[in-house]
C-alpha cells in the first residue's frame, strides 16, 4: 500500500537533531529524503556514546533519526556544488535546513534563490528563534530552549531546583512541528499550486506545547512553580509515591479512581475522613494522605502496578528504556521496528502512530556517509567520468 509521502522528494540540509528528526518522520512515511552533508559528515555521526559506532560514522543517535534517507556529500563552499543543489532544487518538492538565518542565502541557495528556480518549492527553515526578530541570529540548543521557554521553571523539586528533561524535548517537538508544517504546506499546495516558506522557531514550537501552562497564567493569573512529579491536574494522588522496592507513579485523578485506590490499599478509613473530603481538602492535607506509602511499602512496584491497574486506579512503576521496548504492549503493536543491517539486527523507534494502511515503515538503516552520492548525481544526468571529476576536485 502506498505511504502518504511516496513520490515526495526532499532535499535535506538539516543536521544534529531537530531538523533530521523532522525529515525522518517524512522518510518513514515514504518521502525520498536526500540528506546533504559536508564531505567529512555531520558531527552527529560521531557522538561519543559508543567509540565503535562513532568510528563507523554511524553513532546510535545519528541512526535513530536518519533511517530511510540517502546520503549525498557536497562542499557547499564550491560553486559547482551550489550548481548541483540548484539542479536538485528544480526537481524536489521540499528543501529543509536548520542553519542560522542567512547562512543559506549567503551560499546562494536560500528560499528566494531556490523558489525562483522552482515556484512550487516548499522550503522549511528550522532555527532557534525564527527568521525574524531581535534574537534571530542567536543559536538554538535544546538545553537553552528548555531554560528559556519555561520548561525548566516547572521541572524539578523546590528543594533541589530546576532540572532539564531527560531527553532533548525541545529538539524533537520542534522537529515534529516542522514535519507537521511540511505536511500542511504540501496539502495546501495540492489546492493552490504554490510553494512557500515554512519558518519554524524552536522557541515558538516549545511554547505551543506549553499551551496549558501559558493559559494558567494568562487566563487565571496562576504562577507556575517547580512541581516535582505532581500531575498538571494538581490532584494529590497523581504523584510519585514510595513503595516496596522503589517508586510508583499514581495517576489517580477522579473520585472513582480515588476510591478504588484507597479500597485496594486497605485504607477505606480515608473515605470518611473529613481531611480528605474533596480534592481541595486532600491537597491541603497532602502530608497526612501520603501515609498510604505505609501500605505501598508492603509490595514491589511492578506488583502494585498490576493490582492497582486491575482495580481501576491508574498507575505505573518506573520502567527503564531497555525494559519498555520489550513491554508486551509495545511488542504487540510493533512500535519498535526491527531491521536487518550489515551490523546485525537493530531496533529503532517508529513514527508513533499507526495508519490503517500505508503507515510509517523503516526500510533501511541510516546511510553511510556519501553512500548515495553517485546514484543521486546519475539521476541528475552526470555520467561516471563527470562524477569522477567532481570527486577529484573534492566537490562531492
């Protein structure tokens, strides 16, 4: 079955995480993504988690977001490389990049230059602060965005201070926003026949995901605080609690669930205790309510997870990444895709959603540097001798 973006061709200049994550989502859904890299390859290929994979130029973090892509190397400082980009731009549907604003313009391959060649071109630029505004030229990094956006102001405990999320949340949500932007522009082009510039600001993308917290302040005047593991529902029993062998995260957010929790823990006495008559009272008497940890201490977290879930009190024990990828639910839905590679069978995260037909599929691992250079140039009409000459002059 045809995937949603089959037939869509993307020229991808993005690097590191936010941009490549965006183009990866489209590649999973069938787009032909040509990844353009400098001749030595982007730094993400050599992140220092694993020396073995870094020396191959295929660091795990690089592989995670560059599957299904083709690799073309070009020295963009050389006019002949720019000429190749312009030839490609005439044939592709989308160009994606995440350089600082103005870099692609200086090279002669910014939106204005390429859209003049291909008026139907969709050009997606991802940057820290967008293409306009006083901070447009400042660099955008995930940690910087977590601090600036307000995420760190609500993440952490009052006694220990702010902390960043355990993954590059601003990078990936900016990438998801960019993929949505490209999808929207492609849909719009089907009706108008016009290409356009998509300007993705990491800061604005992050703020869009903080819509609830922004409204808490802008509508109700509520100042956000460090909330530890407390849910945004502000329910006392939607928090982290100690248990027999560690911790369990309770997600008990309504009265029915609260009664199920207390009955299962053998604490029916709390149901008639005026200190816990409603959620306002429970919040005011949270230290006393936390006495349920005495009951939770009698069993390990995984056991409580099953017991409480079955009783109608939502919760989860703390799963490690290496554990959750083998969770029965994850395995049943094929959420982690497996791929046979020259290095053995490897596993990667997929698109995060399923379509009834033509959904996301990982067909090939991330490309080795320049693996598809010859093939891409041949598609442009270069013959073997011309490609050899380009190599001799260190253009590709």
